[in-house]
């Protein structure tokens, strides 16, 4: 049977008529996922690994062995001769042929909120313009209207610490806003997850989608109530135009499509083999990486995963013990994600981006910690759309300065767009104050060594 594309609007119409009410048990979603994965015309996808708090990339991807700033970690060889990374990232080391490290990032923002805003939107926070996050922009540019799943899903976002605007859709409006899962849930920490790395902890559950369960009424009664609610939402939005009513209506419509189409089954990690879940790791982050694979496999163009928050990677104290622990969790999840995507033929169409708001000081403070340092740090791009197997740029022997191929945020963002196959110079949006805004800041030129 050939696949008949249905837009999200079509699915909503069918669900409102009750046509899809019983299809969640019909098993159509898994074949649809396999067909999407094998489609030669498959659109690209992006997975963002967000390290909230400022990861000490000097102890991960740009070590300084033999220098007083270097710390206790050893370098190890990778699959690419001459490229060496931390001993606590062995799975990533084995995947280095599909990874490009940018060791020459630098910005002027050393405050968590402003720095996160810059890295996640590509623009400095200023004035009245509400810039959309990268996820919202990718959702718009790589929109998959055939899937009942949202185009932008954010897992464990820390909105209380950074603010909604760092994760949201800004002037693009609610259509491109993320579905947030596990918002502000306490992240994996060394203190409350001592058994994560030795396999003794329980599997972290995928965060639940709010307001999808129907309890206390029959299916017919639930359908009637939902249809009435949708009609009231539409009428109210028509009579009261504005962002708030539109956002409210969009949220309800999204929930109904997920509930009635059976698409919520994508979030059920228990469908996966136990051995695969073990390889990803029992942590929130590891299981979120598995969830990300399930989502991009089903056509979601942008998924972001958080490992920690401001209080996790903000290693002013006890930097090395904390970074060792977090690196091992990161390595399990990210390394297995790359292997899994490759095995399923999805790695070539999925770009994985690792970033944090800034790096940490090369100098080690009296509390055996590292402080905020935007002057020189690393970001990483892996997977499809890049010339991988390299470390781009260089810092000085003490790690304090970029000495070759300096990379600013607009260049980094332009490189991501090039990897995703989007011409960032020609894509414009109209802001909330009527001003045309590029999807990447003017002057950002993709790094030719990485994306050609």
C-alpha cells in the first residue's frame, strides 16, 4: 500500500470527526516511521545537545596536557589520527570519523542568560525584537507537515533558569513553538544518581506529555467534549485575535492530534530492546538520546536534549569530579545515538550539534573549579552534512586565547544551516516590529573546511 501523505491539518480534521479515534492500536505509525527513514527524499533533521551552565570543554575536546591549566585528565587517540580528546569520551573517540570539533569559538558574553540567548538564537539579546531559537527556525525551514508530531520538541528544558524566550519561537509565533517535555525537572547529578554509571539505577522514564490521558468518561463522551472545546477555541481565537489566544488554540490542537493519531506512541521507550536502552545509559540524558532517535526517525526535524542546567555544568567548585561524571553520561548517550542512527541509515540526514553558552577558565581556581570563560571554547558538529574527522581551529598552549581560525556565533550558526542544506543568506523572516531578520546574522559565513 502506498503512503498517502496527511498534513497536520488533515489529521486534525479527521480526528475531530472521530475517524482516528481507534487507530492508535492499528500499528500504522511504525511502518510510517520505517518508510520515512528509507525515503531517499527524506528531509534533514537536527538534534541539539545543550549543556546548560557552561561546559568545561577544555577538559573534554581541547585538553592541555603538561600545562598547569591542563588538569588531571588524559588524552586518548580517536579514530582520526592526530585528533585526541578526553579519556572519559571513548565512544565519541571511536566515532571521530563522523565528528568535527570547533576549538576556536569565542564570544563577548560571560553571563549565563545573555550567553545562552546568543548561542541558541544566533543574535544578541537587545531591544524589543523577540528572536526565535534555532529549534523554531529549523521547525519553520524544515517543516514536516505530513507528521502528526510537532516539528520542534524540547526535552528537559530549564526555562526557570534561562527564561522562556531562550527556548521559544519568538516572533515566528506559536506554530513553531516547541513541545516541552520534562520542563524544569531536576537533571542528572552525581549526588542523586550514584548508580547511573554502574548500571544499578532504574531506567529514567521518558518525560510524559501533559494532558493526553482521558479518565472517567467513555471514548464517545471524550470525543464530544474535545470537539466542543476545539470549536470554542477556534471561535474565541477568531473573535479575539492576538498571540495569547492563538498560542492557547495551537496547544490544544497539538494535544488532540497527538492523542487521536496514536503519534504519542513515539514517546514509549519500552518498545525498544532492553539491550539498546542499556547502551544508551540509564540516565535522563541517555534515554532522551534514544527518544531523539525515535523522533527524527518519525520525521521530527528538530529535537533538543538538555544535560544538566546552570547548577550542573557551572563548575566553579569540584570541576574535575563533576566533568568526569557528566562526560561519561554524555559519552554513553551521544556515542550510542550516533551508532544507532548509522545502523538505521539516518546519520547522513541527521546533524547533531553540541554546544553550551560558553566555556570555563583555563586557570583552575582555589576551589578546584573553573569559572566563566567565553574567550575560547569548543562546539561540536557531528553526523550528516559535514566534512567530519577533524578538529578545526586552535587555542594557545595555556588555552587562554584562540590562535587560529577564530569562530564567532554567526559563523557557527551559518555553518549549521549549511550542514542542514538551507541557504541562510536568502532566508528572511519579518520580526514582531516589522523588520526583516535573517535566519543567521549578517556576515556569518559557513566554515568551508567543515561544510564545503
